[in-house]
C-alpha cells in the first residue's frame, strides 16, 4: 500500500515535467512544420519564378528563331541571285570570245575605212567603175559594222553591269551572314540560360530520358516507336495530368512555320529512290540552318534513332505529331514544352554537300501531307 501511494505521489509530481516536455516537443514539431511550409512556399515561389523566366526566354527564342529564318531566307535568295549573275556573265563572256574573230574583221574594216574614206577614193588613181564598186562595197558593209560595234558595246556593258551587281550582292550577302552570325550568338546565349533554368526547375526530364531510352531500345521501327511513345504518354498522363492543355491543332492549317529555310526537294506521296512512297517532305537547307518547332507541343522524343539520324518528335495534341529527322544537333529535351517557332536544333552539312531535313506530320499514327499545314514563305530580296 505504501509503495502504491509512493508511486502515485511520484507520478503526480512528474506530471508537470512530462507536460512541459510534451509541450516543448509540440512546439519544436510545429516550428519544423512551419519552417517546412516556409521552405516549400519558397521553393514553389522559386519554381514559379523559374517557370516565368523560362517562358519569357522561350518567347525571346521564338523571336530570335524568326530573325534567323528571315536572314537565312535573304542569304539563300542572295546566293541564288549571285549564281544567276555569274551564269549570265559567263554566257556573255563566252559570246564575246566566240565573236573574237568577227570583231577582228570588224576592226580591220574600220581601219581600212579610216585610211581610205570615200572622199579619198574619188581622188585615188583608179577607174571610175572601181571607185564606184569600192564605194558601194563600203556602203553595204558599214551598217553591218555599226550593228556589230553596237552589239559589242551592249555585251561589254552587260558584263560590266553583271560584275557591278555581283559585287553589290556579295556585299549584301556578307552583311546578311554577319547578321546571321550575330543572331546565332544571341540565340546560343538564350539557349544556355534556358537550359540552366530548365535544370533548376525540372528534374523529371532526366527520369523521362531514361524511360524513353528503354523504349527506343525495344522499338523495331518508327511506327513501333510512335506506338510505344504514345502508350508511355498516356500512362504518364494518368499519374501526372498535364497542367496546361495544348491548343487546338486543327486551327493551325496553313499557318505553321516551315521548320527550316530551304528548297523543297521531295514531296509527300512521291516515289523514293528505293521505290517506297515518301511519307513526308524533304527540305534542302544551307549548312548549319536553324530548325524550329512547326507548332506548340511537348517533346516526346529527342535523339538518334536507327536510320533517321537525330530525330525529334513533338506531340501537338488531338492525335497530331510532327517528326523532324536529319538534324545535326537537337536543342531540346524529352518532356519539354516547346512553342511554335521555338528553335529546336541545327542542321549539319558542308559547302560541298547540302543537308536534308525530313519533315513528317502524323494524325492518329498515320502520315498525312504536311504542306497544306505549312505557311508559304516569300523572299524579301530583290534585284
């Protein structure tokens, strides 16, 4: 009994101590929760800041990409015009060389006329009939000589003008290429800043890349890869529903920018060299040409795939996907939101071999003609 009373007494005395300890623990936990919430809010605020900065950068990159495309279009038009001027000059020069013998005869005739003008022939020691014949001969030859001399002046002036225009166009081309280099340096700076923000704001892209790499290893064809990517997208969408719905793709018909500036050398539906039917279009570009996204979407795949080289696949929503193949470098990552006209990569090529960009558009996994969806481009270079 005494032991029980003693234990009750001790418990009674310890209660304030235990209560004080519990209160201290509760305060510590509440402080940690408060600090955790503050840290979470700070991180969310920082993430929103990164996201806003990233969006601003992407808008700047779209403008930079458009400026590069305009300059590349000007440069290509100038190069074409220079080729035309060079050809015209070569043809005129060949014509002049072919007439060299004729011009020699013309000059000899002119020299004879200068040394024996018609007035001098009257006083020459020859019969009247010979004088008449010489005068009639000169009268018949003179118009021909004048026509040939006039044509000579025209051809020489044509060569001089062609060379002057060539010099002017070369100066314009040099300025255009200088501007292009400056635009590319600016875009490279923006790209570096975007990548830095992207790494800080999104760590999930690395997990996506590992997951997609596994799909690529299992895919037997491009069609199979597309099916696997679509299945993966649906699975991921169930786990993490997209925060932003993609804009309606069907409203973009005839408005999408060409992914690269160049010459259309292969059309949808044409037979290829291997006898297969082309499922997209091919564009011959300048070496190092800028490639942009044809429409807003999410990057489903970015990397090398079998015989396609560097391949970029963008999901646009509504069952539409665009595929860009043949790039030398891709400047975007899997899972990244990309804007219409945003720089996405660079073409390779050299001065002796023009690079080829393959562009494919798919609806519900089936290739469709991309040309009706692309906006027509007009060159701004004249003369």
